[in-house]
């Protein structure tokens, strides 16, 4: 009988690794969005593929609400 992923003993660490990697991505962006003057909850969108790239470019090239100087 062939082993499935559930029988192999690897299954419990899979979801845990997904949560750890999501936290590694979300936590820094939580602070970045907060310091930039945007909602901290936008950091949760950083785990969605393609949307994270759009948000990253938006964050890099937009004028931040908390910024005292103007960006060109």
C-alpha cells in the first residue's frame, strides 16, 4: 500500500510552516503600513500572490499620509 501525505508524518508540519511563513511576511508590513499612515490591516493582503506586488509598488511610489515631505 502506498503512503499518502497524511500517513507520511509530514502533514502536521505543513500548516504550521504556512502560518510561520505568513507571519514572517505580515509582521514587517504591519509596521511599514502603520508608519506610512495606512491601515495596518493592509499587511494581511501581502500573503496573496500578485496582489502583494501591486501593494508593494503602491507603497513604494505613493505619497504617504504620514510623510511631511513630498515625493517626486
